[in-house]
């Protein structure tokens, strides 16, 4: 029954132009949402660093292979 109420509320919000962010902040508390967004931002930055490190490793490996081929 609870899921139906949440779905109905989301439909009403969508139809009335209510923002989902406002709904989430009211439902879960603004501080909780801010904490989750902060954590998500940190995770995104960590993922970007990890991706950059992986790319750097691949490029380094390619350069090493090219050097071996050129040296014969």
C-alpha cells in the first residue's frame, strides 16, 4: 500500500511541476540528502582518478611496447 502512495505522490508532483529534489528533501530530510550528494561527489571523483590511473598505465605500456619494437 505504501508503494502506491509514493507512486501516486510522484505522479502528482510530476503533473503539478513539483521538483523531485524537493520531494526527496521533504521525505528523507535535507541533511541526509546533502550527505548522500556529498558522498556521491567523492565517489565520482575517486572513479575519475581511478580511470585516469588506468589510462596512464595503458599508455605507459603502449609506449614501452613501441620502444621495444623500435629498438628491435
